[in-house]
C-alpha cells in the first residue's frame, strides 16, 4: 500500500486510528444493505415464499377421492346414485371411501372437499356441494333426513338437496357420486 492512496476499508492497516475504524465501516455497509428497501423486500420475499409453500403443501389432499378421469365405472346422473356393483379385477377393493362411513338415513360432511354425502335409504347414495348458497358457510350435519347449515339454520332435503327452510335462496348443488363395491367416489 502506498502512502498517498486512500485506505481500503476491507483491508487491515497498521495505523491504530484506521484499525478501529475499518471494522465499523464494514459493519455500516452490511447494515445499510440489510436496511435499505431492496434488502428488506428480498428478505420478506424469501420468508413469504417459504410460508406460502408450506401452507399449500398442508392443504393438498382431499378426504373424498374423486372418480378417475375417463374411467369405466358407472357414474350416476348429477346427485344420483349408482347401486353397488361387484369389485372388478382391475379394482379388487372397489377404491374410494367406504360406503360404511355413510349411515342409512343420515350422511357425512367432508369439509376439505366441500362435499356432503347422504344415504337416504339403504344402498342409495347422494352427494352435494357442502357450501350453503345463503352466505357460503359449510353445512355441518345431516339429521332427520335434512342437511343443516349451522350459520343461519337453512335446511336442505338429504335426498334431493332442495331447500326445506331457512334463508338460503336455493338448494345445494348436486355432485356426481359413483358407487363401486363397498366404496364410493365423488366428482
């Protein structure tokens, strides 16, 4: 280093005055990088992406299996039922959710897939959108042949999905349910 050249703050020097000021200037540069707008946005962006990816991964699997696209299983008309057929060679267990989870005369709500499945009579299965058309609450029970919304007490027929009482302007939207063997899928 020559006598007339300016001191490089990242290089140690032998002078006692500059030895103590060099680390402070390096520290000041690092603080400036982390506190300027771009530095803060970079850190916030990395944290936001990590949190968003974790939340998305946690919500990735629905509890009610969907029918395979283009499958050869017999699909019922919207909201209708397929009676249980035998297990096939390609699907020996029947696949899907066990029909035994749906009580005769009752039903079960699957909030993660926004579906309610009912069994009004033995062997007859119906599926509906579980979102109430009144204000978007999720229905939460099936009692006495009716699907009930807990928010404002709208009631829907468990066989047809039609509105029975309450402030909902319409009934629940029917979904297609396919029963194969001892299990079902909804699409």
